[in-house]
């Protein structure tokens, strides 16, 4: 309560709390009164209490996400066929930003598989900042991804950006990706939550850890518990990198949630030269996987040419990552 | 080009630019070579050029949004029946965060109309950060809004969050609102772009001015030029306010675009006590309108109780706003 | 306490709190135990408590700044001779970024006085981001400021950047300015706190309201209560403006402190074209004053040419500001 | 130039550039004219040019820091006696936030030395956000640090916060530390620049890479080239960590400068539990060293108890760091 709160304000707040079947405990201090509230605060209409006369602020103790919270739970594993994300193995996802042609996607798939990747990424529906930019091949792209899977045995992850496409995309892919711009696209979260497919949920470039976990909670509340979180860079004042890849998110999220956490160093930095050192950093910090943009011919990639590494650099990187993983009792 | 770029790198870059039907002009400086490019840079694949060996960076001169850009255009007016946004009059939109009941919405509508508001706001579909929060009345809410319109003659604005709902919502509302979380929800932008209805586009809480204008461009590129921009607070490190309402956006956007610009001081601050001073600031800075959360009983509002002002405070505010508008040759 | 905290952890925390002469009140909830602490929490070693086993977090109720806090105090007025900052009158400070010559500073002083400014600004010691930039005239600049004061009767404010210069600068100026980069330069804060002179304390471009008030507390704890706070823009991801001028700081700080609050629209935006609209916004939001960069020949100003308005624009602006001030019961 | 710039504006800009002994090259494009400027742009008064009529913006190609820039230079090594920072070895600096007593500092020094640290950290002058917090032991603390050096052979680094103390602190320490709050305290930078001592310069929590390098340039311009840069976390919207440790700074700064780059995971995260994973990440990303807060009794550390690890955890961490360093051809 505010320092200047009246007796009547305090009594009203207490009655309000009691009317919600919660237990108020007034604590009369030297400078002001604080009312502790015992019970499940998730049923507390925080904004309404805040709006009452004499109330200074409401401080929440419990986390507003229940299913995603770590409390009392073991680390989850998300299984994609025989690929396990969140186990001892660090899972590497690689592939081009956009699917361009059968030749391109199959060539890349074969090469990254050889280097040790377990999952192939590739965009068929591209969310682009500008309306005049290439928007992806659509279903044709999905079919090419499926061909690359057939040719290599790799699993597939691809982004869905429209709730109307979830059914179609689910037919082709192994993992549904929800991109950074859609982290709070609630109709889309609900739609992917209704499937039983693994979902790769990227952190909004503006979102704090709590909001990312609430987005996961949206999916989980629909019955789908197969959520993989992905750090992909946040917005700061720095302009040298496109985003600031927040490696702190890895150990922090591990403290807050039981869900697996992977990292995208390509979008997270927007700079090809930073992909290798930041990939190493992510694995050293304990990431359960990485998603890396790789291309057979980065200079001529249609999308994200400036953050995509070539297949040789990827192969070298994989060796370093495996050695680092071993230092902390894991492997690639 | 980089300082250490080789002659061959420079020649390759020049050939690449020529192959795109643009004109390269190499400028040999004391420390490095810069290649000026003449032509419409919007056709330039910036990322590909950046990825070429020897290239240090690509600096863009032209703006990537053409339809939304101010250059060579007069200020636009968006007409909603007889209400004109972007003209001499500063248009005030008011109403509750969420439509709760017929009694609530009609009572509020009558009151805000009497105080001088021209448009009624009210949410029927609510994007909520947590999955367990009230999600709005849906079509029932739309019908109640329509009743309030019938009772008062006010125009209506309400948010649409799912591309599948655009058709339905369009049947009831006068203006479609795209919320902050959906500023880069491209399927939704395209869907509202296909209607001929005025669109109130809120700035993403992470988006810079350029990205807001690119989002407007998405709508406009579909043939719908009736876009109203809305500043609603951005994310900073400050935690006293829920967001940092960026009043600078008003005169800045006025320099960059011909579209009208309004301000939302309720979501922009998240604090009831700041709504009045920040509303005055927005009008003084040249905003074409405001969208303010008002409620007959803010303490018991289901959503956003802590940022909603009551009808009396709204009435007093309107008088101050009118006086300020007159100082800069406008009126409420 | 953490959900998984042991009985022993809870008992240890309770003993620790008791040993500090504070009163612990354990609240046993459905999911976890919370220990309320009654007493002056400012003596609580928060970090030590946080570091104890089983402790999840420490939430603070009291504000860590006592002298600067509004609680129980009336709004303060800072008097500079017959000029009162924090009263009914909105005080306008104007002048060039840097003092360049006698002719320049006297001409500007005369003009801004005629337009209604009460205080003259001008830098003699310039904190510049680059070591090769003009660093100010030093004591010679102070003498020229004094001449301009003699010629006009305006009061003077100028920046001090080195604790060793406080004594010298105090001989010439009426108000000591502590700049944004020095908001947490504690030796400097202590040194200006030891004088009895009014201090204009600018918000650090990274600092939240609480940190600004703690910086004021540093000055006040030395015995000098004459502190004027100044919002001057914070750092965000937006690059169109040099900084994001945070108008919300005006009504927010007014809720938190009794100290007067002024606004610097010139550094706050870094853009000449935004100075007029943002000045109007600041006064409309309730600022107690403005500090505006004005120059007789902005294009040839040695420093900050791109954010400095000319004397004619300043004169016009003053008329608008006076009209806006009157709307809220104040005047220029 | 602006699209609407007049012929006369363009000619004036050209004359202005010529008058500065630079060479203007007008490029007439389809939509506007761009004037390329050839010569050392560091002499260009950018703000003045920006302020000219018809000028839209000035885009800089050269970097404003010359001594700190990597261009044409090899990686620098900073030698502190026989300890080399910036070489093959990754140098670990460890010790308490504040020097508390002889027993404390000597015990910690012996232990971290045994674990492989080469340099001892410890604060004698503490910049504290609140004026009522412990401000350090001052010269007494310096003497205790010197004792710890005598007892172990470790080198010493300690912070200096007042230009008046540089001479005194230099008598005792091996490296002078300039803290995050003082990154743009120019009198202090100049004073440490006048010594010949190695300087550990911490990034301002608001500063981008360019500004950090300009701060280094201030020191170097005084003749002192022995500068070590230190990433220590920046301010973002995330509140779970005290700061967001920006690991991207390591490979990014390595691209921009020849100076060594180290990382402070303790202040960078503000959370004891994140120190180990983020230390590993920093080394994996290529840091030349780390500075880690360690204490014999973290719970009872006077300062920063919540981000300080104990001596056992430090010893374990050192083994992991050595293994990771070897993966990239380095060692601890």
C-alpha cells in the first residue's frame, strides 16, 4: 500500500482479496503496510488490485506459466523420430534460409548430413520485412524439403507463418517452426498447439524470458508439450550486428524451464563471420542444439546471403563443436 | 570496399552491379575505394553484395518503402464516413480495452461522445500475453460494438488478430486495428490490405520507424492506401512504465511519411496517472489523433484496469486537449 | 524462498534477518514459503540474502533514495537569484552548445533574453565522444559567459566534467551542470554536493528513473539540496533520432520525487527539426523548464550544428510554449 | 541531398566541401543527387554539413578511431611483467569485488593462483549506485592488494574512479581499471592515458562498440597504447539478469580493433549461477581473458555477494576453460 494509504483503503484491499478466496496477511511496517496474499496468485486480477485506491504496487511471487515452468520437473526431451533434443547429444540443424531448388536443397542436405547434422532447415514460407522481397516457394518448397529428407534420412524443420497453413505444412515437415515475429501470434500458437508435432518456438526479438515461456505455455495449454525454445538474438542499441545474440538465455532458461533450448547464431548475429565463434559459445554455455544457415553458394543465396556460411566452414565448425561438447560431458 | 580489398574484388563487384543494370561509379580515395551505385537501389540484392569478397558494407540511400514514403507527396487524409483523420481536426478515439456487456459499452460510448470523441474503441478479440487470461467476447463483442454505434453515431475501431477473422470483423467495424504484436504478421497485413477498409496499424513494441513504414507498405502494396499509423510505446530498459511512449515518433514519422499518425497513451505508458499528461504531450507534438482507454468503472474493468481512466477524467482531459490543439492551429 | 528450499534454509534465513534487527514474518503458502521482513529495509544487505541457499529472490518495497523521494514532501523549488525553478513559471534555458567568442555569446544572450529565456546555457568544458573533437574554451569560455551575464542579467548554467574544476567553475556560473556521461561519476557528484550551488543533473542515457534519483541522492547526501533533474534522451534501438527523448520521465519523476524536472529537447533528439514539437510536448506534459540549444548561425556552430535552432525559430517557439503553459495553469 | 534539394543547395554543399580541401564527386541519380567526398573524412565537420539546407544525411565510411582500429595492424599484446594479454594464452583474472581484509585477500589470492589465475582483482575504490553503500577501503585496500601480490607473485588490477587518485593507485597496482560508469569520463581517461601503465577499460553498459573504441582512442591519443578492452554486459529490457553479457562483442571487437578483449561474466550477468556457463562461452568465442569475482565466503562478501562464486567452483571452472581453450588452439 502507499505510504499515505488510508485505513479504509487497506480494509477495502483486504476485503477484495478475501472475496477472491485468497488469504490476506497485513504486515504493518515502520513506514507502510504491506499485504501478503497467500494462495494461487494466478487467479489474482493483478491489474484490478493495482487500480484500487491506496495500492502502490503488486509484486508477484509465482510464475504465470505453469506447464513450462521448471519447478518440480525434470528436463524434457523432445523426440523427432530417433533424434532426441534435450538429451546428452547436442543436435545440429543446418540448411539454407530459403529452399530454392531441388538441386540446391539436396546438395546441401547431403553435405550437412555428412558433417554430422541431424535435421535439415529450409524456408518455404518466408516472413520478409519488405513486401517486395522473395516470399518463398510455398508448397513447392515443402515438396523439395521432403525430397531432401528422402535422399538423406535427415529430419526436417520449416516455418509456418499463417494459421491456415498449419495443416498443410504438417503433412510435409517433422518440426513446425514459429518464427520470431510470430512469438505472440496467438491464433498461430493455438493452431500449432492443436497438432501433436514438435514445435520450434523462436524468441521474439523484443521478448524477455518470461514472455517466451508464456508463448510456450500457449502451445502447451492446447495439449502439445513438444516445445523446443530457440534464442535468436534480441534488439539492442548495437548496430554492428543485426541483433544481439543473447547467450545468457541458455543457462537462464535452463533455470526457469524444463524445455530444451537451442540457439540460432545466423539470425542472432546477422554476420557470417560471427557464426563460428558464437556457435562455439552457445554449445559451451550448454545449448541443446544449434540451427545454422548453410548454403552451397552463400554469395548467391536468395535470402540472408550475408549471414550464411558455406559447407566447408560448416564441416570445420562441427569438429570444434564436438570437442567443446565433450568438455561438458556431451557430444554432437 | 575493405581497405585490404584486391583489385580483382573491386572488379568483380563492378561487374556484379553492371549485371543488375545499375551504374557503378568507383571512387578511389586515400584509404580505400568506394563504389557508388546509380539507379533504383531497391532492385539491389544488398545481402548478396555484402557477401562478396572484399566488400565491407553497403550503405543505402533510398528508402525501401515507396508507397508510404513522404517524398513528393502531400499529407494523406483517411476518411471514415464523415470523420477525417489527418486533417485539421485532432480525432479522439476512446472506449474500454475489452467489450464486456451492452450496458458497459453503450454507457461508455454515450459519455465519450458527449466529451467530444469521434470514434469508439473496444476489443472483441484480445491478444493476451498469458493463455489463461480473458480472450474477448468474439463475435458477440462485435455485435455489442455495433449496438453502441447505432446508439451514438460514433464510428468503431476494433482489433483483428487472425487472418481468418478479417471478413467477419469487417462486417461490423469501421476501422480494422492491427495490434502491436501483429505488426509483422504478414498474412494478416495482406488480408487487411485486400479489404478497402481503413486500417489502424500499431507500431511493434520493438520496431523502428522504418519497419513500421514497411509494415504499412505491406498493406498498401495490396491496394489499400487507407492506413493510419499508431505509436503505442516501445520497449526500453525502464521498468517504471510498462512501455516507453515514444512521442518523438510523431514529428519523426511526419518527416518520413504522408500517412496520419496517432498516439495510444494508455498502452504506451501502462499507467493511468500518465494518460492525461502524455495525451497533452502527444497533441502538442502534432499527433493527428489519440486512442485512449476509458471505462465507466476502471477498477472493475476486466482488462487493463491499471491504465484506464474514468469518464470524468476523460471529459476534463478533452478540454485541455482542445486548448492545446488550438495553439498549433488545430482543434478537437 | 525457492519451492525446493529445505526447512533448514528457511530457518537460516530467518536467523539472518533477526541478526540484522529486522523482524521476519514467514508466510507459508500453497506452493512455497515467503518471508516478509518488517523494518527499514535500507539496512538489509540484499545481495547477501540473495546469495543464501534456498533463497529465490528478494523483492524490495522501500525506495533506496530517501532525500530525493517524494514521500511525505512537497514539491521543491530551486532558486537561482530571482529565478525560481519548480514554481508556477516554466523556466526556459537557452544558448549555444559551446561558447565560441564574446560576440557570439553576447548576441545570443541578448536575443534569447528578449524572447523570454531566463537562463543562458553555454559549454566551456565539452565532453566529446572523440578525442580529436573541439574540447571547449575552458576558463576563457567561463569569462565570456560572465560577460554575457553582465550584459543581459540572465543567469548562467555551464557544465563541469572534472572534480578538480568544480571550484573554478563555481566562481563564474550560477548553476553547475553535471552531464549525462557523468551521472554516475561519484567523485564529481560528491564535489558538486559539497558546494551550495544549484546543480542541473542530467539523466544518464542508460539510466532508469531510480538510478537518476540515486545520483541526486549522492549530491543531496553531501548537504546540497538544490538539485534540478533533466531528461535528455535515452538510448533505444531507434536510429532516426540520436536519442529517444523520454517525455514520460516528466510525469513519472513528478510521482517519485519532489525535485524539479526539466527537459533537453536538443540533445534528446539530436535533430533540429524535432526541437520545436518536442519542446511543446515537454511543457504540455508538465516540465518545469526546458534547456534548448540556440545559435545565431546554427550552420556554423562548432558543436551540435545539427540539433541547434536559430534565434528566430526560438522566438516563435517561445510564444507557443507560453500558450501551452497557460492551458495547464502555468506560464513562461 | 534531399530529393527536393535545389540546384543552389547542391552547389553550396560542393563549395563547402571544396573549402575543406576535400574532393566532392556529385553523382546524379534517378531520384536524387548524392555527393561522394574523397579525402580523410575525419576532418569533415559532419554536423555542420548535416545542418546545411538540402542535405538529407551524411554517411561516414571511415572509422573515427585511428589508433584503436584494426586496419593494417596486427593484434596487440599487452604485457604486464611476464603476463601477456592478447597472446596464445587466455589470461584469467580473479578475486573479490572489494578488498575487505588482509586475511580475505591473501587467502583468495593463494587459492586462485593455485587454480591457474595470473592476475588478482580487488576493489579499493568502489563506485556504488547508492550513496549509503560501502565505498571501499581506499589506500588501505591498495596496501592489502600489494601484500597479496607479495605473498603470491600474482599481478594486480584495481579500479580508479577519480583523476586525482591516478598517481596514488599507480604506485600500488600493475593494471589500472576504468569501470563501466567511467567509460566516457574524459578527464579520467586522459589521466590514465598519461601514465605508461596497462589500462583495463570496461565497456559502458550503454555503449556500442564504436564508442568503446573511441574511449580507448582517448587513452591512446595521450601516448599510452597498453589498453585492454573488457565486455561486462549491456543494458537491455531483460530483467532476469542484471545486465545482458554480450558475447558477440568478443568476435566483433576482434574484427574492429587490434586490442585484446576480455570478458567479465560476474558483472555481465549479476548471477552467480551464470558465471560458469558464460565463462565457458566467452573462452569459446575467442576472449583473450576473463575477470571473475571469486570469494572465500561469497555469502558474506560485502559487495556483489549474489554474483560471486566460491573458490572450489572457480577451481573446477578453470579445468573446463583450459579444455575449451585447447579446442581453439589456445590454453589457460
